């Protein structure tokens, strides 16, 4: 029995560090330049709004698509364009999710897509940048600035695709985009958190 267990235990001990080791780097100088596409399965758009001052209620969007042109040697030349299907909005309440899709809120039937197209990328440190762009929501387009942090880049060990990931945060006033229901009872400020994964296109 010992002759079976000991080799198996040794294999597990030696294999674990290999599986746990991250393939990603946070060094911008090592990131590959090129055109990237959103990895929709690993990209999340979260939002948070004050609910009557009692709690910060959160939800999200999914099925994001878009592209990123990345130039690590000249970050200011980078460009980002993303599309978010409004009907993908979700919360922990099925009733509220349906309401948010309706014409009193996001009106997904009339305005099916939310978009963000960058107009300026301003580096703010080794792995940070402020990305300003035109956000179109509910038929209204206004400039929004996102604080963006590099999470990591490298070859995905599962599908072998070169991937780069960022986290972005920003705030907008929903009333400025025509979504005014229950303001100020339900907070006007909408806080966004975007976990974005992009795969390099060959």
C-alpha cells in the first residue's frame, strides 16, 4: 500500500505549484501590441446604485463584445470600443430584472445596445490609465472617464490564446442619460466596475 501512496503523494505535491502558478505578467513592457477582441465569457460589467439610502444595490450586464487596439510603447495611441446588450441586465430579483428592461428604466426594446468608444487614453502610472470615451446609453451620448488598472497579460494555459485583462471603474449620473425613474429615492449616481478580458487576434 505504501508503495502506491508515496509516489501518488509526491506527484500531487510537485504538480500543485505548477497548476497554481499564474502565467500572467503585470509588466506593461512585456505585453504584446496588437488588436484584441473581448472575451465575452470572462468579461463582466457590474453596476451599483443606492437603494433609498438603505443599501447599495448591485447588478450586472453580460455578453459584452468589442475590440482593443493596444500599443504598450505608446499607451496614448490605444483605442477601445465595446458594446453591451442592454437586455443582458441582471439582478438577484427576477421581477426587478424584468422592470429594468422596460420603458420606465433602460427600455431595452427601444435602446438595445449600450456602447463605449474611447476618445483619449492618458497614462497615470506604470499600470494605470484614465480612459475617456463617449458612452451611449438610453439614446444619449455623453463623455465618461474610466480609471483603468492592468490586471495581467500572458498566454492562457487552457486555450493558448494571448490574453490581457483590465479592471475599470467609473461613475455616471443616470438622469443625464434620461433614466430618471425614482431619482433621488433611488440613487442618481451609477457606479460601474468592469472586469475586461481581451484575446489577441492573429
